C-alpha cells in the first residue's frame, strides 16, 4: 500500500467516524438525553466526555461498546451506523406525512404492559415502523393509514375495530 493510499484510507475512516458520531448524537437527542443525562442513566457506564468524543468523531467506538450503547438507547445496532449512500437512494421516505384523517398516536410506553401473541406481533410491527422512520424517541408513534391496515390484520379486525382495540388497550392517545 502506498503512502497516498494510506492517507486516503485514513481520511475515509475519519469521515466515517464523524458520520457515526452524527448518528449517535441524533439518537441520543431523539431520546431527549443530554450527555450528562446519558451518563447518569447508564450508571456512569457511558461517560459524558467519552460519548461527546464519539459524537464528534474524535474517538473510535468498538463493536462491543456500540452494542452496549444500542441496548442502552433501546435501538437496533445498525441504527447507530450511518446509512450507505446507495441504500438511501432506494429507501422510501416514510417520514413524509400523507393527508389522512385516520392518524392515531400511540403511547409506546404502555406496550410493555401488554401480553399475548397479538401484543407481541404488535410490538414487533411498531418497532419495525420506528426503524423505518428512524424515530426512536420511545414515547409516542403516529400510525398512518397503511400502518393501521396492518395493525387491523394483526388484531384480526377492521380498521375502525383496530382503533377501538388500541383505545381499549390504552395505547391510543389521540386521533
């Protein structure tokens, strides 16, 4: 490997480290945490100064540490990594709101209190929506019409029946 190739590899690694840092910062902020809050909530496992260095791209994060951070933030590990440019071109942007009167806002904090097969399937489906939207605030999620159709299938009911069932389960906040 030539010196020039080595310098190019180092620049690429530095750029990638900054992109990882941007993702880490984005997820932390979506969780509503300051660096100090993250340190306290993790029982000092993740020091504010170290998290800040990761987020600025000044310090590389190991894979095991990245896994622990993903568990701490309660997100899939791949969500802490930057998107591949080519993959972004192929991804449908699900964050764009469609004109729809059937939006339902769900309280995700109440999911843990549910049990049964339907609750498990619903939890997996809502997690998938969060991953697709890269929305990890963990508190609320707006359900769109197509999402409601899928939820109706999971709950073995109509769309209107799904809204009523979500209300009964204490998940629906607003309509």
